[in-house]
C-alpha cells in the first residue's frame, strides 16, 4: 500500500471510529431509562449486557454515513490548513489521486452498511424486543412488586414482599375499561415453585352484566390455586413485541413484495430506505472530501454552507421518504434523488478546484 494511502486512511478511519463510538454512547444514554427498566425487571446482568449489545446495530446504519462525512471533512480541512494538500499537488499528484483511497474505503463501508441495514440491524431489533419481553415475563410476583415498570394502568396494588418468590397479603383492584367496572383479587400468600404460581386463600370478586340494570356479583373463594406463572406474566404485560417492517430481513421483505397485500408498499419503501442509507456513506465521503478543501490564506465559508445544505437535503429527503410509505414512486424519488445531486455537485466543485477557480 502506498504511503499516501496509508496516511490518508489512518487519518480518516481514526476520526470515523471515534465518531461512531460517540454515536453509540449517545444511543446508550438516550435509552438509559429503557435499559434500567430491563435491568430492574430481569435482574440478570449478563442478559442486560446482551440487551445493550442488541441496541448498538440499530444506530449504526445512520451513524456510519454521518461519521464518514465528519471524517472526510475534517481530514481535508486539516490537509488544506497545514498545506499538505498543496505539497501533494505540487509534487504532481492530482486531486483525484488523493481522493482515491477514501472513495475506495467508502465503497467498502457502503457495502458494510448495507449488511447492517439489510440483516444485522433488523435481526438485533427483533432479538432485542423478544429478549425484553421474555426476560421480563417469567416471574409475575416480580412484575407485581415493580408494577410501575410494567405500566399497569388504573389499578391499586398492595402486598408484602418477602423475596422474589414469595409474597403475602396481596390486594389487587383493577379497572376493566371494556365494562367500566372494578375487579378485586386477594390472596394471603403467593409463592413461586418452578414455573408454577401457587396460592392459598385466593379470592376473586367480579360481576356479570344484567339486563335488569343491576350487576350480579361473583365471589369465588379457593383454598388453594395453581397456575402457570408465564401465562400470568403475559397477561400482566400488554406491550407484546410487534414485528414491524423495519425488523424484517431483506429476504423477508422480498417475500412480502411477492405476496402482495397491504404490506407490499411498505416493504418496497423499506428496501429503498436501506439502499439510501448504504449509498449515503459514499455520498457523504465524497461530499466531505471535496467541500472540505480550503484554498488561500483566508478560505471562504461558502463551501461549508453548501456541504451543510446538501447534507440537510439528504436528511430531509430521508425523513420525507419514510413518511411516504404508501407512495413507493414518491418515496423512490425522495430516497435516491439527493445522491446524484451530491455526486454532480462534488464533481463540479472538484473540477473548479483543479482549475483554480474555486
């Protein structure tokens, strides 16, 4: 590998990986409440670490293009301000020769980002939701003790907890939104044995609707009861994991398109979104490299404003394309049209710099 390539790639990748790590830290901080909730409900640090690992690939499809833009922009600004770029051009190297190693690594990163968008990120999204749902649904006593984390609405709960597998004097009053009535459950003692929930002195007070205008109460007393603990936990948790389009792999999206139906348009737009994110790595690297070049002792800020405007155009088009999930043609234009615009603008600017007109 030529010395110039090694020098440029080291400088580029150093800032690139630092920026990606910063995005990952921001992601973890932004989801700290969700991670803390998972830790409180599961109580397993290894599973918590695995849950955090599943969160990381979900941010990478966006973090990689932005990091590529920052790395290439800062690299060529530094080369310009230290006159290293001037020395390279004076030695007979063209700007295209200097840009070649960065564009080649940008193509490689685009392919890598497509693998994240197509399979890795959707897989981690599915597994993260499944892990959260399963690991926090095993012990109903633990869910009841931390009922605020389970988000039980319109309910009163009081009980004495001895440990995670035994509780006493349970009183649960829940409001049924369908019939607009209250139900009462009480038990002097509940305990976990394996996957079974056992209780003694179990009482339930509910009602049967009557056509005469008066409710008929049902009072049921059981000296002992036994039920499957996971089933009760699932009943307590209303937020079951949903398999959204962004959690489907690339092959699964293709099968949705072949099947037709309501999700065909959404699947097409999702594929276009992932292709757009993959192309963004190359486009942003080219954009940052060309518009990061500064000429003269007092460089103008015009190039930075143009680069910022083009970057905002891509981001706004990306958000617009996501909102047009029912209009595949318009979504195609929103996702793909900004990239040729960046390529043409960069090539035009590169030509002006080469001729000394910028």
